[in-house]
C-alpha cells in the first residue's frame, strides 16, 4: 500500500466511479419502454453501450471526427428507440439525456466531501461539458474543479485527457492521484505518470493480476480513510 503524504491533488473518474451509470441508463430505458421486462431492458442497454463504445473507438482511431457525448448518446437513444419501436420524439429525447440524471453511489457524496477537506479534488470525465455540469448538480458532486474531455476533443484513455488534469493540478504528474473503478482508465493515467487508486464498484472494470496500482479499495470510504489516515472528522 502506497503512502499518501506525497499526493497533492486527487482526480476522480465520474461515470461508473462516482455515479451508477449502468443503473441510471437502465432506469431511463425502463421509463421510456414501460413494457420492457428486466431481460429486455438489459438487451436495450447493451445496444446503447455497444454503440457508445464503438463510436468512441472510431473517434480514437480517427475514423470518425470528434463528437461529444451528447451527440453519441442521442444516436444511442435513437438506436434503442428503433429497436423498441418507440416513435414519440419527446420520449426519445428524454432518453438521450439520461446521462445527466445518474445517481451517486451511496458513499460518493460523503467520501468526496471528506477528501476535499484534505486535498484539492478534480472530476475528470469523458462526458461533455454541458452533460457533466448537469450531472454533477443532479448527483450532488461538489468538486473544486470539474474537467471534461471535450476540452481536448478526445475520449479516455487518450493521454491528452489525463494531461488536462495534470495541467489543472499544477504539480508533477507523480503527485496527482487518479481514482477510478475502471482498470483501463487507471492504466491510461499511469501512461502519463499519474499515481493510481482502484475503487471496486459493481459496474467497474476489475484489475488484472499484472496491474500495479498504488491503492486498491473495496469502497470509496476505505480509500478516503487510507488517504487521510482517518484523522479527519466525518
């Protein structure tokens, strides 16, 4: 387990790490398609997520010009609507903005508040600037600064996204800690020299045996305690 005193700034992934993205999207699909049972909703969620992943990979490979998450989410919502037989444009549009209404995990808000008493905290997300603003407000996530990958017209794990956080931190990358529930995200942060902390979440990407992250925690509460030595009041 690494020591925390040399960490100056803590950076958090947002989608999946601080908010329940799959659960929120599934709930939005059930709202849009009330007749869908759990199995049908899961299939529609897969349609959504596969489209988003495919399009972001196309952008990463430069086979598609950059489009922000609002554009891609709207495409995904239309695919879900087509698959489910939805024809109401108002319903489809509300579904397209589901990423703005994702609930935080039970320990996210309190854990972020506790950690912010000790460190400057940044949010770093592939979500567009407008979506991230509204998501943070909806979920009650209070950052010292929230950064969108839209500013560099790229998606994680492109190195320029993590460099955004390093530049905002104003200190060497090795003194900036990236926290995420996705091992692939942390590997991207490591590639630019950042320290890393994995937090287990139900929808995360678990580390491989070959991953060497500085911290591994079963909850945000556990990580906050490790970083603050539990000396701060709750």
